[in-house]
């Protein structure tokens, strides 16, 4: 966290608000254009097929939005955060599912009405038409992806399996694109419509390829990341130090995270998101991980000198969003890693750290945190055990207010397990901490 004098924003539009306004403007502008194109050239062979075309056009637009939400565009990611973009991607995905199913059902019903045939016979007949078959296959893939993304099934699948199946969405997008080229007349009704259609699709695919493929490949070729040291912090915690070329040009900030691959340790397709546990200063990067899975547990065996493949940095959990001179940093467990990095970046200012762990022995990087807090004249509360003072849970509204009486006058950063983060955010609302002063990051790629 940089010096308060250089990062505090008062009376100005916050970066997250500017990004959200830009996104809404983009969405509204494209919805208006699609509506205008539909009204000018959206009539079908009967009323049912006209309504089907309406849903088909909006399904195409939702697909484009899906691509942009997962393109990992740096400007959006640093202002909104991958966690929120992923949540929006999830809900847009389920909206897309119902839009596609409605479109498909109305198409079958429309042609059944037109031909005076049953829906079953009409569906079989449409399956023999190449353009319709592509649409049916795309819809099937979307249904499968939506099914495995529901919480009951998602929790039963390993992340690698779920992610591999989820990549089939790109197959569905390709099928849908060709289907629309063959079936849709709305976007070929005028020169403007055709230009709009192609520009929008090229922009979406271009953003996806740039953010997910071109930029990571270029950045790793340019920086040549390598493991310089592997340091056990405790029996189940390890820090991995990574160095490379021209790291002063890597646009990383304290509080952000990267997606790490260590080909000499795991298969290249196995990746894990870990926060930077030290402020990036141009000399190297550090991640600190607790052994909670096969990927993180084996990090202590990563060969020194081996190549590292780093995607990112990502995340909006940074001082970019500071609004007040004082800061409250709340961490739970290994969630202390981005907080520790932010403390290192903090030059001056009033800072309070609440560090929640089961026992002091579980406190990752505790000595480093203590030294950084003391160096900056801040306060550290190590919260151990089941309850806080007087038997009150420390993250209840009264517990938070007792520990930090001026909490409403501070920026509050929260990072920890989902249950803890949810509890803290609820208490902050009860304490009427302004939403613009609350910053939380929920890690995870799914």
C-alpha cells in the first residue's frame, strides 16, 4: 500500500465505479443496437419464430459478454477484480442457458405450427438441416456446462476436470457463430448490421485471445521467470521465490495474485492462484502457500532454477482503491499473504491489522507482519481461539467496534476463508461502514 498521501481518493470517481459505468454503457449501447436491428429486420415466418429470433439475437449478445468477462482484460481486472468478474460470468452463463433453451423451444414450436406437425417430428426434421444441427449441438454443450457448474456437481469434481469440461464452451461458441452466420438474417440486413456483427465478434475473440493467450505467452518469454529459492516457513507452509528479467516493468501491485505453473514440478496444465506475499519491487516475486491440496503441498519440492510460468498479476485488492487516510486490514489464515505485501508497500499512515488464526502456531509470516506493523507505527491484533474478549466473536459488529472504534473512518480490506469474509462483510454493513471503503477479494478461478 503506497503512502496515504499519494493513494487516498476523496471527492473523485473511484476506479471500480468508473469501470462499472464503462461496462454498463457498453452493455446498454449494444442492447439498444440489437433491439434496433431486431425491430428493423427481425420478423420471422410467423409470430412464434419472430419471438424465437428475438431470443436468439440476445443469446448471441450474452455469449459475447461471456467472452469479455473471462478475457482477463487488465483495465477491468485491476478495477473490478477477477472474483467479481467470475461471479458475473456465472450468472450471465445461467441467463444464457435459459435464453438458448427458450430460443430453441420457440424455433421448434414455430416450425411445428408452420408445418402443422408435432414438435417431436419437427425437432427430428430440423436436426437434418446443417445450420439447425449446429445450433442444437451448441445448445447441448451449453446445457452440459451449466449442469456441471451447479454447486452440487461442481463440488464433486476436481478443479482440473471441471475446467477441462468448461473449456467446451469455446466449442459451443464456435458452433453458435457458424449457426448464426447460416441462419440469422438480421445481421445481414444492411451494411451497418454486417459491420456491427463482425466488429463485435472480432473484438470479443480478440480480447479473449490477447488476455488469455498472447499476453501471458509474451510476458513469460520477456521476463523468463525462474525459481530462485524455496523456503519452508513451517511444517505446512512454504514460500517460493521467483526471479526473472526486467521485473521492474512487470505491472504488479501489492495485494494482487498470479496464476502459477511449475512445469518441472507438475504438468503444465495444472495451475494454482497464489497471492504475492511480498510487495513486488522489481527484483523478484514471492508466493507463500499452505499445504491444502496436492498442488500447494508439493511446492516445497519445486526444483530451484526450474522455469516458472506466471499469469497475471490479477486482482483489485490493492491501494488503487484507497479513499481514507486510515486502513484496517483483516486477514484469516493464509489470507495474510496479500495483507503482508500491502503492509510492505505502506510507507506511512494509520494502519490496524486483525489477524485471525486458530492458534499462534498457525499464524503464517507472523514475525514479518509484526515487524512491518511496528515499523509503520500501526497496531496488530492476533485473534486466536473460538471467541474474542468477553466471549464475543471478534468479527461480530460489537467485536469489531471494540477493536477498532473508528472503523467507519477507515478503508477496510478483508481477505480470508469464505465463511470469515462473509461474516466480516455482514458486520461491516451492520456498522454502516460505507461500501466504497470496503474491499474484499474471494480467491478462486471457478
